C-alpha cells in the first residue's frame, strides 16, 4: 500500500548502510516504528530474525499477518468446516488461500459500520457502497470464525491483513484518509479483492508488537535497532484512521466531515516540544549493538540534537541519499520535489 514515510524505495540504500556497519555477527533486527513492515520484511529476507513494533493497530495487523509467518496458512480446520471444494490455482496465490479468499469475496453484503459511515449512505465517499458493505461482511465473518475456533492466530491475522490491504487498494483517497475525493476515481470503482500478504520464509522466531516504542525498548534486545519515527506534525493515527477502525472492528465515535475517530493520541515524535526528550529516552534505554536512525531534512528534531543524543552511546556517523518525496499531501507549504534522507548511526560502546 502507498504509505507516508514508507522506506520501500530506500531499501537498497538501507541495505548498503547495514553492510557497511555490519561485522557479520548480527542475527536480530528490530524495527521499532515498523509501519507497513517493508524494512522488516526486507531484512528478514536477508536472514535476520525480526522484531517489529508499531503503535497503530492496523500496522500491527499488517506486520503480524506477514512477518511471523514463513509460508501461507493451510486453513485446515476452516476448509474442513466449510466443506470448501478443491481450490482453483490462481497463479501465484496458494490454493488454500485462493479458496478462502473466494469464499469471503462472495459473502452477502452487510450494512455495517463502514457502509454506514464511510460510504455514500453515510455522507462520505471513502469507498463505494458496494465495497464498504463487502468489507463489513468479510470483517464480521473473520471475527466469527476466530470466536468459533476455526482460525489459528496466524490465519486470522493473515486474512485480516489481506482485507486491510485489499480495501486500501480501492479507497477513494489520495493515499491518506484525512480526506476523500469528491468523485469516485477509476481505481476505487473496482470491486474489492483480498490482497495477498507478502511472506518470506527461512527465518523463525520473528515477533510483532503493538506497543509504545519508548516502553517496549526497555524490554527487548537486538543486534540492530532501526528507528524510523514520525518526522513532523503529520499524524499516522489520523492519516489512516479508517484502516484503524477496520483493524480494531470497533464502532468509535466519529467527528467532522471526514468522520475522524474521536480520541486519537498524538505521538510525542510529532510534537516539536517533546520529540527530543522522547528520542533521548529511547536511545538511553536501547539494548543493541547498532543503532540506525532514519530521519530526513524536513524533520522536527534538529541535527545537532540527534548527534548529541547518539553520542551518549558511541561515536555517531551519518549516511545520506536524495530521493523523491511522497506527494499525496501537496497542499502543504513545503513542496520540494526531493528530500534528503539521513541515516544516523552509532555503534554502541557506552552504557
């Protein structure tokens, strides 16, 4: 999915930086602000055992539905209970997955929370009425299957991740959910289809958390700690509030024209007065051999503060590259076509 701050296009750069600082003994990689999980999945492919965390529940689901799995689920109990016919092979889609996807996509539509709140009948145009009611039906069925014991935890999160990515693919937005388009774009008019989660095999023991980063850092240890916190005042909680509601399957109070979830918590890393203290607290409590921080030149935290804080744990170095910036939010005053991405690094030598 298109995601603000995604490092997908920067993966080759991040890998080059990692290979420069690695001594070959590293086995664990922690992505503490994981987002949709692109960095963690990449380093898992490189043979690392990954710890991923994000404070947003939809991000936790996306990571849980891919990183902790080494192969697509078989859905043995579910397929037996549903008496599903022999699944049709759909190219790269595994047969058990194709059978379950096909069943879910044919469910009778449901006039649930999404259809009542984020589709035309609710006065908003995030999705077509058909796609919103289809997503409601699938989400309700996943919860029912889970409660009935027909899905393992991995199977449940795999299917929920497939639904989140599938619905995002037909969202009538400019990639974020702080607003919707006035007219249904061609992509949003397509029927909702479940989207196959990206899974790589070969590494066991990956773990995914849904915690505050500054709390979790006190409980984990790793060889490589990768930090990609929010850079500025934009809030992931508001940018992806609809996906959060889908993931949580709750019915929150909503407000305003866009139907924003009420009571959203703002990250300390998006507050100019709090970000430096939060970062220092995190770095001081990190139990890692290497600390890598992705931070671009539009960030709230001054470069001098970054270097000062990293110097508490060792001798900082900086790597940088230029890349095209995300353009879904071009209403902002800052409209450069490119931005400079820094990776600040320290090999930990001090307690």
